[in-house]
């Protein structure tokens, strides 16, 4: 089922527009707010108001494209960091499992050695007991 279309009235650059989309009204308002922030940045620059409307629009387009490509690059960097951390995590988990297996084997070997040591102690006691009774 497709999402329903949303119509939202927004103010961009002091003018009222009706925007339609499949996003929430809150999201559409957020876009308008972002654009207004960009317009305020430009208007704060000396000489911006003296530029033609076409040049102002082109500067806005270039700035928005720059924001887009910077965000896209940041996503790529963060995605690579995630992949690297996932690989590190996999390696650590593998090392943990290997270590746990070694510990389990060491525990078995230690138990066996303890049993052998106990058997040897019994033999020593038996030997000493038989030697004393044989004297």
C-alpha cells in the first residue's frame, strides 16, 4: 500500500508555497526551514542582493548540490567505517570462540592431569602402605 500524498503550506523566502509529497508535513516543513536557512546565509553575504535573480538561484543550486555531495561523501566514509568495524567485530568474535575452545580443551586436559595426579598419589600411598606392612 502506497503512502498517501501530503499537501503542506510552507513559507520559503517570504513567499507561501503549497508543497505536495509522500513524506510527512513535518518533513516538508523541515525542508522549507533548511531552504530558509540557506537563503539567510546568502542574504547575510555582502553583494548577494545585487546579483540577478538567476545568479542567486544558480548560487543556491550550487550550494545545495555541494551540501548533497558532502553529505553523500560523509555517508560513504561512515559506511566504510561501519564495514571496517563489522570486520573487526567478526574477527574479535572469531578470536573469542577460538579462545573459548582452547580454554575448554585446556580445562579437559587439566582435569585429566588432576585425575592422573590423584591416581599417582593413591599409588604412592598404596606403595608406602605396602612397604610399611611388608617390613
